[in-house]
C-alpha cells in the first residue's frame, strides 16, 4: 500500500543521499527483491541508472495521483511520498527528507504546465530523468450513483480542461469544483459519501477509494492522444553514459536589441546541435521592459531543450567560453573563415543576462509514438 504521510513533516527514513539503498561508501545497492527485469522495464528505458534504486519520490497529490503512478513507471522500486503542494515536494528533496521529486511539465492537449515549470527557476535541483505517459481519465462515483444524479464534479483544473468536451455534452449543468489533485477529488467523495458528486480521476484512484467508474477514457479524443511528460528532480546531476543519447534543458533571458534570439539559437545550429523544444513566457519578477516613456515591451524567459549532455565538448563550447585548444579538436577551417569561426565560438552565456542549466538526462522514447 502507498504511504499516506506528507513530507511536510520530518522523515526518519531515507537518510543519506540514496536513503536506505546507500552503503557506507556511498555506493548504491539494489533493494531486496529487485530483479534485472524490474530495472529494465520499457517505461524506464533510457533512464536506467543509479536513480532507479532511490526509494522516496515526492509528488504533489494524495495516493492514487497520476504523478504517483508515473513515479512508479520511471523509478519502479520507489516509494511515492504525497505532498500538499508541488513546492513542498521540491523542497523535501532539498531538505533531504526525500530522494527525488516528480513533476508533470507538459501535456499533449493543454501544453506546458507553466506553474510547475516555473518551480525550476528557483530550485537548486537537477533534472535526471523524463518520461511521457498516456493518461486515462475516468468519471468516478460512489457505487450505484448514476450519471444523471451528478450535480458537482471534483478534479484538477488540467483534468477539467482535458475533458471539456465530455463535460459540455454530458454534465453541462454540473458545478465544477477544482481541487489540487485528481485523486484528492476521489478521496473527498469516498470520505463524504456524497451521492450527487463525481470526480475525474484515474482508474487506480477509483479502486483505491472504493469508487465506481461510470465513464472511462473521457478526454477530448478529437484533439488527439492524452499524454503527459514528467521529469524527475534530484540533488545531484545524472551521470553521463556515452552509450546513451541525452537531452539537456536550459533556461535563459536575452538582452534588448534586434536579432538576440537568432544569435542565441545560432549557437546550437552552428554546432549541429538539435533543439527539440523552445518556448517563452513573460518573466514574472520583471515582466516589462521600459525602453522609453510609453514604449513598453514584455521581458521574456526562454525554456529550451537540446540533444546532448553538458559534459560533451560541443555542448561545453555552446554553454560557456571555450579555448582554442578545445575548439581545434572540432573545427579545422582555412584562415579565410576566421570570422565565421569566431562567430561559432560565441556561447549562450555571452548572449544572455541570465542562464541556467536545468539538467542533462537520458533521452527517452514516448510509448506508442514512432
């Protein structure tokens, strides 16, 4: 059974960097009963490393939450630890009461979860793994309750958005009450025994709280597959394995002036580095740039993912100042291209007032997507 405690209190287990799996010399040993098959499941493919043996993974929600299920997919032998907020889940790792934290950051139907992504700006943790998993959302009620009796629906705002068509067609008159986690809505129904209330939650949450699924897989299918991308955060960065392909996530701001984004992206293009994601949003702490009186523009922060690990040579050169000795290994160009070479050696940090590497981690394939 999953734990019901919150990591907002002190945790007596998990002492040391890898909790109960750490030996005195700091090496990780596998938990008892762990098999080779358990450490190489398809969901963990590409993320197989020492992180898979960490026992305590904090998440925002209650037992039965989608994030708890995702934690078990990415870290098969972990113990998911519920938290009241995502901030507390992240803080628990920094305070050594948990080993890792899991965070949903993107959804195929609703895009980026900006509030979650913004947690990465101020925290001192590293992204060490990722996984994209299909999401099945169900309408759950107390046994015997009919859909026509439902007057209130509990769920997370993201779940409401992902199931908007179903709600409009079948429960348009029902009041939608937002809660901090899909499973928490199911838990409230089980505790209150309300016969006119439903929740949008996972099938597992329904089973855990003794509820009945009256409609399954209710997301907006006309908009495509419902999948969520999760990331795992740790105190220490992931180890580099040259036999695997890695992805690195960074965030940065730009100076004022024309062509600044072009210059920043050229750092990657001129080194043949694949960029898999770039997005921006107004910077919360300083959202407005004031050039002149009456001429105000948004000040943006950029999130970018690229293929590569920060310890690789060309990635080092892109991220920070490089030496001519290092660069000679990568480029052999005629003297007439000296200007081009100099432009190639411009780094992201030279172009950005603020720059942060969020982590390098194994690139994983999305299940069911070719």
